[in-house]
C-alpha cells in the first residue's frame, strides 16, 4: 500500500495553499460578513487552472486526476468554505454532467469557457419538496414542436445567480410510463426567455458563495439541449452525486484541517494558570483526537479517489468518505471552538466561521442519513 502522493500532487497542494492564503484569507471574513460573492477571486481561481482540472485538454481542461482536484478543494476549504464550494459545485455538478453525458457538440460548445473561471455552471436538482427524495421533482419538461417547454422551480442551487453564471442543467419530469415518472436532464442557458434566477441571502454558512432559487415559466429551449438520452435523468443525477460526494468530502477534510490548525496555534499561545493550555491533558487529548480523525478521514477520501482514478467501483467508498469527512468536520470544528473558549464565539476569530460553514456538509449533496442508506444498500447488495 502506497500512501505518498506524487510530486505533481505536492505541487498542486503548495500552489493552491499559497493562493488561498494570499488571495482568499485576507478577504474571507469581510466577504462572509457582507454575503458577497467575489467574481474577482473566482476568475483568479480560473487563472491558476482550478476549473476543469479533470477535463481533457482538448476541451480546455487540465487533464489531471481526481486526487489532484480533491487536494485543490481541500486546500481551499482549509482557508474558506465559500470559495471551496464555488469550485466544488462548478467542477463536480456543473462541468461533470456535460463532460460525462454530453454530446461531442455540447462538450465543444460549453466546456472550454467553463474551464476558464470566467463562467460558472449549475446543476438544478433540489426543489422545495424534493431534496433527499430526488424523484419527488415536480419541474416538468414537455417536448413541443422541437422544443422543450420547462415549467417549475429549483432551490438551493450553487453558482446559479451570479453575474458570471452561464446556465444550468435541469432535471425535469419529461414524461410518465406505467405510472412511473420519466426524468431527463436539459441544458438551459442564462438569458433564455422564461428562465429567472434570484440570489438567496440570509444563510448561516457559505455566505460568500452564490446560492440561488430558479424559476422556469414556459421556458423554451431547443430539443438538442437534452443532455444524455431521454429518460436518463436519474442515472445522470446519481452518477453526478457519486463524483460530487468526493468534493464535499474534501471540503469536510479541509474544514477540519483548518479548524485543527487554528486550535493548535491558539492552544500553544493561550496561557492559563501560568502555562500554555496545550500543556493541560484535557486540551492535549482533544488535539490528539482531532489529528487522528483528520488522518483517518484523509485516508478514506484518498482511497476513494484512487479507486476512481483506477477505474474501479467507488460508489460505496465515495459515500463513506462524504459521510465520515462531514462528521469529522463537525466534531473537529466543535472542539476547536471549545479550545478557543469565549473567543471561539466571536467573529473576529476565523474558527467561528468554520463552525458555521461545516454545518452544511452533513446536508448538502446527500444528508448523512442518506449516505448511510447508500452504504447499507451496497453492503446488502454485496
């Protein structure tokens, strides 16, 4: 068993860490406070090649492996969850379905600009009454005279309403056979008549990321905007989530790593009863447990990446990584706040933001409960 990443992975980690510390960290608290999405930082992320990392060069990507991408997300999340969310949602949910299921014409048309950082793409799945139950979708798409006519709405969609949002891939009910809904995925570009997006404000977490609500009112797009085959929507959705879970796991790992480092630094500097609190066993044991959990989380996530890169089945391990890294982010962030004491509750300390940001990880792209359901189904199938 080989646990050493290659030189290229080390270089990616160093590059993204340096970028995150220099470009994002100084502005993270202010952007969080103002609930402001930064187009400038997003474009800079594109300039260093973070968008389309897994996409072949012929489509404008970098042609890197899964682990390279996951390390990049991890390093951004170590500094700020909002910008990590922008990257993860765009690469996994936005670009992913187009690359894996799009026609050659769709790939050549959409992927190159989406690999630059100058345009973002969204994946419209969640609705007000369809979250964990994705088949509860009510958004409909009817094929009329060579056009898809879409009616419905989506909510909690990342990268859907900023000034550089270019469009969305929508899952919709495209028919019904034998009492069962048929789902298809359809590409809708920004500016299409009948398509409106609104930015959602008042979030507890990821306040500097773009979260939107979408409405489709007799929205008409050409028949060729169908992504994949008709009726393939659920398959595309499930495949997309398998890949997306790795990036959410990376966000959990990065969040935990960042919170741990803050706690360790504070524990070495903060003095009580004449010595640093890190010297007290109660605190030292907390730090030891945090470091151990992070190591275990990194191992399961990197193993899932290895499986994917070696064309092995990775669905179970992806769900395990997403579940475990999300749960560890919660535990480590909580202990980090505890070590900071009262200061951990103040916005002047970044650990307060990390404590808020981690909460979505147990909900987004499949709740922790759904991950356990997915894992159990693999076990019963085996």
